[in-house]
């Protein structure tokens, strides 16, 4: 992030006008490879539901037949048929689970893999805007929600709908009068469910976003635990976490109330209709207009349809959860990636690094704010090392981030070795340019893996040379040497050790172009001198831009560029700028807070 950046805003929330069905249909891309498994699972569930609907007919036959005629011999085959129907139902529902379990695990893995790959391809500006907790929740809880939807709610939305349709036809066939009485609640239920879907979708999206915010707070608390403990701010962060958790709890309770209201209607209206049908059926039986067995079959069918009707609320609620999870997933997947060149790179000028009229502003900057970088013109000759100095907030870090295209320029051109970086494939560009940032980032991996991230093909000799250049011999004293896990963010190492490993990672591949953002800031004076001595050999074989704050780092460079208010104020040797640039003298003077040792270095360099 830039030195003068404001905290990143929350990711955008989608427009309230949306379609649950349209959001869920976008999952077809991932569900298509397992469509035959899903079809088989739906068929198995339909057959199981069909077995459930056959049971009332068998019961009616038992009542009107063996029981009505006191024929026990005819009873046992029908009882055996009921047992077979029960076993078939249980077996088919079990088969449904077996059919989809493994394929849906592959779908979840594929979606999570694609999401992670997408995050790697998205520009740094995207990651500046999105809190990490929001991305984490999309890759974990949202993926689980989508897998569960495909495994259960999707199947039973189809199966239960067809079962309700089949049961309704059966009830009307048994007695149209009782059937109409029982089906009357369907009309208000459709209207109520439509209204429920609109409100619940918004609440579900809010809850998922709040869950992402909560994950962000938790992640920041864990990563910043040393700071929190050092300043005694555990209670402050705990209060912040509690506030976020309370917001999520309030939203979840509101969702529960909405679902409870729907469930009361879904359960209550059919029960009233069933009671009315039972009373009417009893009257019809009393007047010999309906047999007892038919009434039993009708009531058994109506009771068998309780599950499809009562499950409607839960299925609708989960479908809305899944649709908002799908929206959140595709919010990321639909984000434009870093643009790749449309034409082959070609040489436009001499070797080295050249910036022509380069301008830059962050995408989220206010429209009326000035550019952070305004017309940068700079030429670093091939094999030359140039130091970049400037006050805090002048744009030094931002400028270094433009060379590997972590950000794209707002205007102007940058060429490396005569090639326009806008026309270079990003993979090739980042092979040419190696970067070491002031704030070193290490991963939960071994020392070897962290350093070789800069050049995976580098051999043991190159690895040892890079460690020697960065004065990182301490790694051989670690418990497992180069195979020691450094822990999350490299917290098991000191700041200077992390910085040295980051420097080794930058130089291990002998890059053609090297960008170092104040790479020695965390080192003690003795180690800094050793690193500088070894680094001179590396810099002699590359073209480098080095952000410097100390005179000792400046002395590594052949020339120095002074950056002020987004422009290059002056370029020259260290001595030339001391003699002719007041701003540079101020930066290098005691007024900037240099200690006595650095003043002595400055005085000795000036005397030379």
C-alpha cells in the first residue's frame, strides 16, 4: 500500500435487485461435469418419494380389504409390501447420498481452486480494496454453503415439488372434494413465500458480509497480537470483535424470526386444511359417500405431503443463502484481471530502465485529488544503480511498484531494456524484475522455500550465494537449517532476519532488473555494512533502483534521484546533489533525524 494511502474501503455490495434463480443457475458451469450423478440422485430420491406415496394406497387397500372383510390371510402380503416399500425408501435415500458425496466434494474443490487462482491473478489494487476476511469467508464458509445446497436443497426442491404435485393429483383422484379443501392453502403459501424470498435474501447477504468482517477482525487480532499485547489494547480489540459479533448475531436472529414466521404459516395453514378435510371426510363416510379405506388413504397421503410442504421454508431459506454465496463467489470471479498485452513487445529505446511522463493515481482516489506521481521522467542506464530518495509520502514505494506492474500507470510509459512493460506478458516481466520490499513478507514454509520463491529453478550454489549476499548465515543455526519452518509471516524470526531472507529471495535468481525498497532498514550497523559490501557485487551485474533513506544506502548507487511532490526534482551523483540540491541536503542532514554514526558516514563521503 502506498505510503499515504487511506484505509481501504469495504468491497462493493451488489445491487438489491437480483434474481435468486439467476444467481443459482450460474453454478451450472461447475455442476455440469457431475450432471449425471445429480440426475441419478434426483431419480433415486423420486423413486423413494414414490414409495412413500404408494404406502397410503396400500393402507387404504388394507382397511377396505383384509380389515373390512376380516381376512387375515390377505393381510400379510400387504404388510410385506409395506415393509418392502419402507426398505426401498431407506435404500434409495441412502443411494442418493452415495451418488453425490464424492462428485460434490470435487465441485467444491474446483470452485475453491478457481477462486484462489483468480485471487492470484487479480491486481494489487483489488487486494487493497478488499479486506482479507471477506476473501477468506468466500473461500471457506461460502464454498461449504454451495456444496450443501447442491447436495440437499437443490435435489429436494425438485423432488419435493414433484412429490407434492403427484400427491395432489392422487388426493384429487381419491376424492376431489377433500383434495380441493386440502390444496386451498397453496395459493396464499405461494404469495407468502415470494415475499419471504425477497426479504430473506437481503438478510442472508448481510449476514455473510458481516461474517467476513468478523473474520477480518479475528485475522488482524491474531497477526497483530504482539502489538495488542505491547500496548495493552486486548480489551479494545475484544470490544471491537464483540461489536462485530453482536451485529452478526442480530442479523442471524432477524433471519430466524423471518424463518419462524414463514414456518408458522407453512405448518399452520395445511394443518387447518387437513382438519377441515378430516371433518368433511368423516361426514362423507357417515353418509356412505366415501369408504373408510379411501379416507385413510387420503389422510395418509396428506400426512405424507407434510414433509414436502413443511420443508419448503427451510429449502427456500437455504436456497437464498446459497444464491447470496454464489453472488459473493462471482463478485470475485467477475472482477477484471490484470490486462495482458495485446501485441508483442518491441524495443523502443536503449537498454536500462526509462520512465517517460509517468503519472499515477490510485483507482479509489477522490476524483478531484491530484495524481500521486506527476510526469516522472527518469533514465537508469544499463548496469547502473540509482538511489531514489524523498520525504515520507512522496511516492517512492508507489514508483517502485510500477516497475513490476503491481499497479498500472495512469499515463506515460515505462521501458525495461527497451521493451514497453505494458506489452510484456506479466509472467515474463516478473521474471525480469525482482523486488524486495521494506516490509518483508514470509510464508508458512521452510527457509529454502521462501528464498527459492524468487527463482524456483535455482540450485544449491545459487541459494548459498544469495544467503551469503544477504548475510543470512543464521539460517544454518536454525533447528532444521534450511528446512526450518519460519511460521506465519515469519514471526519466529526477528525483523532483521526476515529482511535479510527477503533480500536473498530478490537476488537468488540473478535478476536482470532489481528493485529494492529500503532493503536494509531493519539491520544493525555492523550487519548493514556487511550486506552492503556483498550487495555491491550483485548490483554491479544488474540494473537497479534502490529506495534509500540512509546515506550508507545512498552510497551503493551510481546516481541519486530526488522525488518531491510526485516529481523528480533532481538527478545526480551523491556529491553533485549535496552541492547543488538544497532539498537533498535537507534529506541527508541531521534535521532528518540521522544519528551520529550516519552523520560521520555523510561527512566522510562528502570529503571523498
